[in-house]
C-alpha cells in the first residue's frame, strides 16, 4: 500500500474563531483509504502541515485549506508505510518555534528551484542552511554553511555572530520553506540587504533536480526519517530510541554524550 505525502504551510494571521474552525473541520475529516495520518499545527500565525493518505483525501484537504488562506508551494512524495502513527491536529503558539526571531523584517524573495540552481553557480553567495545540526548531518547543499544549531530558536544567536558583508547575497534554505519564512526576514531586519530563500525548500528542489547540488539525504519529521534523491524513504536511518536523533548504529549523539 502506497501513501501519498503532502507537505505545506500557510503563514496568514488567524483569529481564535478561525483556529477553532480549522481544528474542528480537520479533526473530523473522513480518513479515506489508505487511512489519513499526519500532523497539522494550527497557530495564530497560520498552519504547518504534513499529511499522508490517498491522493483524493490530500487534495480535498489542500483545497479546503486554500479556501481559508493562501498556501505555500505543496510538496508531494510517497511512502510504502504510514509515516505517522495517527492523524493529529493540534493548536500551537507558533507554526514553528522561532524564539527571538519572531515576525521581524520584510519577506525575502523566493527563488524557484530553477533560479536557485542557477544562483548556486555564483561564487559570491553565502549558502546558509537554517536547519538543525542533526538534519544537516544527513545531507545538505554542496558548500553550505552549517550554523551548528540544535534548535531553530538558536538561529538569532548565530546571526549575531555572523561576520560577512551586509551586501553579500545570502541564500537560505530548509526542508520545506517555513523556517526560511522566519529566518530570511530576520536576516534582512539585521541589515543584510540581499537575502533569498528556496521556494518549497529542499523537497521542492530535489523534485526538480534529483542528484543535483544537494548531497546526501533530506531529514523529515516523521517515521520515514530521511528521503533519498528520488524523495523515497531510504531506510538507512532511524531515530535513536534513547535520544530521538536520526542516524545509524551506534548513535553519534549518545556516544558524544558519553565521551
């Protein structure tokens, strides 16, 4: 049985009444076959979602949400098993916990995968991976800078120590784009004048450029753990039962903590 997987977000202010409406509607959504599973976070700043199930069910949910608010680029992939153990729709304070970054700065220009691929040929760009260190260990773009953060809330501290010219072009990327929606405007608010983000994130890039400039595998926040260049679960990584981090045996993080 093959599950279709849909990843997207929407950053649009929601009233409490709208939040309650979305929670009620999605929690009661008919499961379909294969059975709907996934995680939807609903917050005052929008929605952050990964859904798995039949193509018909996912399209229906996407269409309904698109009537409520503008959605980001929708990324589709597949899984031979249910990526989540159940269907969970929960309220949150933020779509992605961002700490001091908050909602600062004006939006950065989104680059399509084609534009991004061309920009990577330029020698003057700073390629910045805004994901966590355990994600970057599984794969990243060739030549990308690792901020060495274990949570996204530490990104502001990294930017405070970033010593590059304020006019240097900065290309930001993450898994699906939502963290860049916070990180790129924050960089602009700190005085960096030329900041871009990869539209749809790594997932969108690999859909258009498998085996391109992204090297390794892309970590995802579900039971697939990581996707290969064809957006298929690689099966090479699992989450450590002790610390929850992705990797192979023995666990790098547990061993590092014991050394």
